[in-house]
C-alpha cells in the first residue's frame, strides 16, 4: 500500500543515520513544539500521557519544559522559533537540518504517534513527513486557520488523524468542515499557579510595591524580541517621563535568548545595565527589571502590561492585567497577512471576548508615542480601566474548566492504541 503523501514527496530516500539505538521500546512518541507556550503545553501533555502510559518514551523538538519532563530533545525549539516569510528565509538552513533529523527519526524509529503542538509553519512539514512514513499524527492546539489562510483546513484534514483544540469556537469551525476534532479546554486553566501576593512578588525582585508597575512581554522568539523590545523600551522612557515613579518588569520566556535582551537594552541605553537605564536627553532613568520566567506572576503584579500578540495575551487576561497588545512583522509578511486575515482582532483575548477589550497596536501603529499614549490612557482613565476589567471576566469564562491536558492525553493514547499495528493496548484508558 502506497503512502497517501504520494510518490512525489520523498526527499529522504538517502537517510541512513539514526540517533536511536537499534530496536524499539514501545510506545515511542515524537513531540514537536515551538515557542515557550508550546513547549509548556507539550510538557504538560507529556506528563499527562505518562499517567496513562508510564513506559512511553518521548523525543523531538522543544525547550527546557519538555526536557524537564524527560523528552529527548533532538533540536532545540529556540533554533527554529521564527515568524513571517522574510524571517523564515533567514533560518532556512536550521529549519532544513531539523526536518532532516526528524525525517531520519520517522523513517528509522517509526514512532507510534507524532504529536505536533501549534507552530504551524514548521509542523505542517513535519506532518507531511509523518504521513509519508505512516506515523499517525495528532495536532494539539490548532493553528489559527480560522483567522487567516483558511484553505489550510484541507491540509489539516489530509495530514492529521486527530485535531485537539483548546477554544470552543475552534471545534465548531472544524466540525463544519469535516475535520476530526476534539475540544479539551485551555491548559492554562489547570496549570497556571496561584498568583503570588503582589507586594511579596515585587519585594522578592527588589521592586517597590508602592510604585506604578508595568510589565513588558516582547515575545519568546529572537525575531519577536528584536522587532518589539526597542519600541517598548522607548515607550517606557516616555511613560516614565510622564509618571517618574513608574517601574518596569520584563519576564523572559524560557525560549527567549537572555543575551539578546541584554544587548538590545544596552544598545538602546548607552551600555548601561538594563535595570538602571538612562532616559532620553539625560532624563531620569526608568527602572527596568529583567527576571527569568514568571510571566504570569509579573502580569499579576502589573497595573498595566504591554504584550506581544500570542498566548501571553490569554495569560494576561487570566492574571487580570489590563494590556496593550502589540505586534510587528516584516512589511512583506504584513502585506500578505492583511489580505488573508478574516477576523476583526489579532489578540486571542479580544477574539474570546468578542470585542476589543485590549487595545491593539500593529505594524506601523506600533510606535513609542502610540504605545506610551495607550498605556497612559489606561492608567489615567478609570472608566476605561473598568471597561477592560469587565471584558476580562468574559474572557475567563470562555476559557473552560481545568483538566485540558488530561483530556488531550486520553485522546492521544486512544489514537495511538487504535493505530498500533501490533495491537498493543496496554496504554488504552479505561
């Protein structure tokens, strides 16, 4: 029986090397995740699958969260975390090498299941490889084909055995188009830790609990940080000029290159330490504290946040942080995307609310002056702040209840058991 990927797609005929020892230890599961949020979701899913199937072995692409769960990392996600047409072009060698590695694994190890987590620009190629080598594919956390490039629904239907989604409107969208889909709810509802007392958190990081605090989340990828952080830092100076007692906290995602953040802050501020940078024209310096991780806690401690569009906007909603959503890509990527986008908002929190709860500054609108204006408007307009908080309550209600990772794990194990040619049902849930 020929692969349904077709004879035309076979770039891996010459693969001979495998990073795995001879023989197989069933079940084996390939997991591929990209940015920090995907790495976290994948790690929780791995842990939940182990509750059903303790003997399972995991390997693939990811970050520290997956590595901590015992996943054998073949390619670090940080090597591949790019967005946009022009951005991807600059990383083609690394992307190609990662695909070659995964092609060898799929050919020689023949995993029992491939779990692909978000990260569509890369994972669609992995799905093609998996189907070519007859490895069942579960796609966890849908690419946003309901928002733009809706023609990719046909690709998802062809390349995946099951799609697992985290928002209820996604399940309706896919079912109407004949895609095998399961809705499990959002994993944040079960995994985000309780918010630390604001005063305690700020004191732990040598910050003033009485000062106006603004969180800056420029993204988890190097390209996002390069495009967002300089503008955020310039806006921080403007806000600090207007309200001198303002302090800023910048939590670094696990996949974000800390050295890049330090470099950009130093370049912007005359080689001064990022936690004590100078203002423009000798103005007093805003206090910018860079900390590893703890984005959710930082959002909970902030009076206002500036967040690059993505999963972090949902964290901001759950933390109750009034937020300005920002995003910038290459001009070519934006020009193409503007023609293809089919939704009224970019931020997931706004999509869930069904209205523009968080202001959005995209592309040319994302300037230091506009950003500082939006932040100051939220701070200085109590009625607007109350309207934002009412919208946040709607977002939280629509995220569903806890247990998403366990429900997704059950779908994964049932799919794997149904596809195992050797009929091994030892991991099948009761």
